[in-house]
């Protein structure tokens, strides 16, 4: 059954949480897309879908419960998206996970390494394989991967995060080299610093509150990236004319100090 009766273009936001994921979903829906939201937690997904539909109309969002560490889950969700919404025009692979307090290699288990790497890398490989055939048949499509500072630099404690993110960056380059000439715009965004989402943004704001950093709280957007501003970058990449496609760009807040670490 089709839920996309108006035959809107379709974006799949893979790793749809309340931060970048939802902001990107809303940015594209505002421009006339229908969005497929993929993540594991049904109540969060339902709330997100309801919020988007209440702001933009019925049929603009649909969620698909998916564990991106499991290939058959990914394949089955994309099959449902295809039959319920139609072929995916834009894939944003946004899922990414890491331990908040890093551990050295010797204290990192194989299970942890595999678990995070599956989210950070394998899920993107499987998702890309699901959408590429329809994009190639259409002769166009956009695939954007969300990276991090750890995509470019290995730092102590991040052995279960950074290798997957490095791999994701490489996969974005390979997609570009293999499929750009066939109309696919592949891009990788290095998010170089903290995002003002529920988790990291919340931790950062609470720390500022504890430390009495009033100025920082008042000017949060100059220190931590705002999801709706980042969403603008995804939209910009998608709408670039084909004579000027970006393969990779980096973004950081005005006062972010990570830049020196790149
Ligand atoms: N937040 C930051 O400060 C920051 C900084 C630099 C880079 N980044 C990058 O930004 C991306 C995330 O953006 P965000 O932090 O704003 O998060 P977000 O969009 O709010 O949420 C991402 C969602 O991914 C989902 N996810 C995680 N593991 C999954 C799995 N195994 N299967 C399905 N879904 C899964 C989670 O939902 P469920 O738990 O419900 O599955 C989570 O809510 C990541 O690629 C991260 O590396 C973030």
C-alpha cells in the first residue's frame, strides 16, 4: 500500500534521532519531500513522525524500526520503504555511536568494537546497497554520510568509534568514484565538534550551568552546532547544481576549538 499518494520525493534518514536526524528530516519535508525515519526506538520514532505530520501534513513522514547492526533488518526496512513510499531519492546515513568516556584498546572488547563499527560503517554499506539500484535506474540520487572529528583523526579512547568513521569516509569516496558519473552525488560531512542535541548538547549545557558559564548559555550557538543549521548544509549539498558538486565538507561552531585538531 502506498502512503505517498502525492508521489513526493523520498528521503531516508537512517539514524533518526531528535538532533541532526530530525532536523534534516524536517528541512527536506519543508521542501516537499516525504521522509522515512529509521532507528530502533519506537516511541521516539512515533513522536517524531507525529510532530512532522502535525507541522507539514499527513503522509509526510513514516517510521521504520530498524537495528542497523543487522543486515536483514536494513534490507527489510528499505523493502518496506520502497513499497510504502516509493524509491528513495536521498539517503542520509546519520547513525553513529561511541562510548561517551573512551577506553584504551586493551580495555576495549571485540564485542564493543564490532557493535559500534556495525552502526558507524556496516549500516551505511547495507543502506547504500539498498538504495543505489533505484537511484542508478533513475540516473540520479544523493547519498550523504554524517561524519565526525573522529573520521579524520584517531584519538586516544576512540578505537571502537574512529575506525568505523574513517571507513565511512572512505565508503563515501568510493560511492563517488564508482557512481558519480552515473548521476549519484555522494558526500561526507565532517561534523567537527559537539551538536546541540539532547545528549551531547544536554551534557554541555548542564556543565555550563554547574560552572556558572552564563555567557556560554546565552550564546550557545557560537559554541555548539545547532541541528537546524546543520540541516541547511545537507539541503545545500543535495541542491548543488551538477557542475559544482561537493564531495566532502566540514562544519564547526564559531568558537569550536577542535579545528586545530583536524
Ligand atoms: N551529537 C554530537 O555532538 C555529534 C558530534 C559529531 C558528530 N556527530 C555525528 O552525528 C550523527 C548523529 O547525530 P546526532 O548526534 O544529532 O543524533 P540524532 O540524529 O539525534 O540521533 C541519531 C539516532 O541514531 C539512532 N541509532 C543509533 N544506533 C542505531 C542502530 N544500531 N540502529 C538504528 N538506529 C540507530 C539512534 O536512535 P535509536 O537509539 O532509537 O536507535 C539515535 O537517536 C552521528 O553520525 C555522529 O557520529 C554527532
